[in-house]
C-alpha cells in the first residue's frame, strides 16, 4: 500500500491513498469496539445533515438533566458521543465512561448496521444541501482548497463519510422506522429553526426532565451563534491530531462543522443536481410517494 502523501489530497484518488495510509498506521493500543447496552442512544444522521447539532443537543440535555448545568469542558464533541467508525484510526476505546446517562454515540449508518436494542435520533436534510456542505467540509482540510470541483465531487458525496452508506440507503432505512417508538426522526431544517420544540421532543424521547431554565440553557448552547463561537469543540480535533501526526495533513486546517452561514443547495451544478434528482425518482419516490425532499420533509414536520 502506498505511504501517505504528507499533504492534503489534490484528487479523489489521492484522498484514498491518504485514508488508506491512515488506517494502516492505526496503533490499536487503547482501541476497543463498542460493547452495546440496552438503551444506548445513536445519533445517526447522514453526513452533513445536522449530526453535530444533534450531538450537542443530546449532550447538553443529559448534562443539564443530571447536573443542572451545561458542559463545554471538552476538546471534541465526538469524545462526548464517540464515533465507532473512526475509533480504530483514533485508537479510541468506545466503552470509555461517559459523563451522564444515557450513553450516546455518533454514527452515519442506516438502521440495519447499528446494534439492536438502542434508541436512534436522526435528522434528515435535503440532498442538494448535503452535497454543498460536504464539499465545503472536505475542501481546505482533507482536500487542497479548490483542487476538486463541485462537478468532480460526486463520487465522494456518494460515499457518505466513514462507515456510512449512500444518502438514499440511509434515508429509506430511517424513513421506514419513522413511527417506531425507539426512533426520533426529524427534518434538520425544522429542528434548527424550532430548537425549543426539538429540545422538548428529544428530552421526552430520552425520558429526561430539564429543571428550571434548563431548556432555555440548552436552546442557547445549540444556537448557530453559540456553536460557531465555540467551533473549536466541533472541528474534529481528535482526527485533526492524528491526520497531522500520521499522514502530514495540517492540524490547522479548517475542519469546523459549524459554519457561520448554512449551505445553499441551489449551488449544486445542474448536471450533478440532475443525477441526484434522478436517483431520488428511481429509489425514493416509489417507496415513499414523495417526489422530492421538500414534500417528504413536510410530512415529517409537526403541523
């Protein structure tokens, strides 16, 4: 296997070389796979579909419920809600004690590849918006700024991130479970615009009560403004460290998952948008009856 490039990738093929070298260099000193427990919570939105906001909301709800206070005493939100699909590379023990109950974990997987007996929180997002957001996320971190155009990015978008699946497999898996009592499925745009209602829904789903002004505190700590002001907690700090140490990708790269302004799906190039829309028509419409994401989202949003 080729060694690392010791720089950011400039092509999709080079990104594959870097990621392969990173996986091959994992030390496996502390690494342990997850030993699932009944009631574990999996925050398992697809890539760039609100995972980080949901992780922050989940962690702050359980901390406020347990202590009466929020918690920002961490370097990486994914240390608070560990991600099994990066644990090997990070040499991370998935069973490390968490600060409050229930235990929570990050994922981008579909239902069929997660442990049974858990609870699942998923936010869905328009595929065009995820496309722009994922391109923004990789560009200037894993990939040299401007090296891979939006038109060339399509194969990476289809991949869905570490351990994930393609967008449509993920959406159909969770849409089928939208009425299950162990599943909280929401539209990301609704959740972001109606955080107070989303916090109430999530707390009830978790069986937790927020004392006093606890709900208002969680709402404040999950705002875009608050999270952007603390974006160093949401920038994959653990991954940045190992990328620099093992394959030479600068840790100072812009890897923040919290942008000052959200991604605009209309920026997807027409040819790419046509491919995404064709896949929706082929795979999603026959199963759900929804011609596009907007109509599906409307079916999920509370009246």
